C-alpha cells in the first residue's frame, strides 16, 4: 500500500509500542476534553490477544494502530491512531482500507466509528474518507460523534 509500510495483526510484543503510540497520539486532546480520551485507557494486551488490533509497521517500528470489532451488521473501528512521524503520509487511510477489506471478508457492508466532539481534526478527516455523520450523543461520559461508511459492492 505504502512504500516500506506493512500491515498485519499485532502480537504480544507490540503492546508497549501500541500503548505508547496511542498515549502520544491522544495526549493533545486531554486539555480540550478535561480528561483522557477513552483509547488512552484501553486494555491493549487483551485487544491484541483477541486479534482485534492491526498495526502498520515501517522498518519494524509500529507507526499506526487500528482496533476493530465485528458486529452483527458492521465493522466498528474502535480506535485509529498514527504516529506523529508519519502523520499526513497516508497511513491512516491505508488502515481504513484494511478495515474495509476486513469487513468485506466478514460479509459486512459498512464501517462505523465514533470520535469526540472536541477532536475537530477527526470531524474533518473522516468525511474526506467517505464517512458521513449520523449521530451526536453523550455516551459513557464522552460527547461523541458517530460516523458510517457504506462499502460499495466489491
């Protein structure tokens, strides 16, 4: 997909790198939200063990992370984070394409995700990648914005 970047399921030895990448990626939102965003407290060891984490690697280093969860009628993207070192170089978009492939393999016709209302960068990013906003509500104490992207026929 991208020169020198490979994509695959995370393994146990990736957990520390994943945790560090996510904490760094989300740190800028803490002052905006007044608390840590939910992904900063995720159990990445458990998510990796469950096979729910995809990583992007360049030169053996984890540069991007995506957590997915198959649901009855869609694939939920629970977290998408990219290292500052490669931000803007297409790693996030490539991870979204991996999610699309995963959904298709599972026979699911749409991707869903949510972000926080204070993450204004995401509110612009996802619509540029074909997602449309479908709801805003407070959930688990977070003001969330929900997005859906229907997958075109293969």
